[in-house]
C-alpha cells in the first residue's frame, strides 16, 4: 500500500493535510467539551431545587418523628408534618428531572457541535486519501521499467486535457505509434504525476567498447 506521493511537493501537502485534520478534530472536541460544560451550568437551578426538596422533606420527617411520641395526641400532630414531607419529595423529583433533562440536552448539543464539522472534513479527507492510495498502489505495480510507460502514455492521451498534450507534441498519438520514446516518456510523466509517482529512470546508453584487435 502506498500512502504518500513520491513527489516532494505533493507529499508535503499530504502530510500537512494529515496534521491539519488531527488539529481540526482536536479543536472541535475541545469546543464541544466547552459547550457541554457551559450547558451543564443550566442544570444548577435543578440541583438547588432537588437539594431544597430533600432538605425540606428531611426536616418535616424529623419534626414528625419528634412529635410522634407525645402522649394523648397519637398520630394527629405527626401526620401533617409527614404529609408536608411529600411536598418536599415532589420538589426533589422535579429538580432531579430538570437536571437529567439538561444533562441529556448538553450531551446532544456537544455531540452535534463536534460531529458536524468533524465528519464533514474527515469524510472529505478520508475519501481523497483512500482514492489516492488505491490509485497510487495500483499504478506502482506497473512502473517497473521504461517499457511500462506505454500504458501510462495511453492513459495520458485518454485522460489529460488537450492543452497539456499539445505542449508535449502536435501529434501525440502519431508519436506514440512511431515509438517516439521522448514523447512517450513525457506523456507518461503527466499521468504518473496524477498518481503521485515518479517515472523509472531512463536506461543508460550503452557505450561501445574498444575494438577487438586480437582478430586483426
């Protein structure tokens, strides 16, 4: 698998984009956490209401227990206190429900704040990176020697814009049919750059050796 381009400029752009995506994700996670903390502050009145309800219930229960043992009064004095304690229970339940609702809202709001920009950028980045990896990995298998450039020259004539082809040759198809190695290599380089690959080095010309004088 080929993850990065052979071309220095494009490889730098890919590395910068990778780092940028990580920074982007970190930034929006921090923003989402801040939104979550700020939204949770709205639950403070609910917590106070719950604490007040629990405190009121506790005091009423305590008062009911204190008067419950008075002689001749049986439960007639304690009953109103215990009834009032039920009101404290209702207040505490209402405060608890408010806290739970705010916590859920804070979680949903934080997730929405983070996921929308993260998925948009990461999804686009991942699509482009996977497209490059697939194309570069597949193309690299064919770039082993100069004869393989014929394939990329053909693809260049099929895929590259006409102005780019015209800068290489007035008749690129004819040059390819004639086997013009210089034009074929120039066409292949255009297509290989799209895949982030460098062309193979051209074969070195074979220098003629010294004449064999032993037969003279």
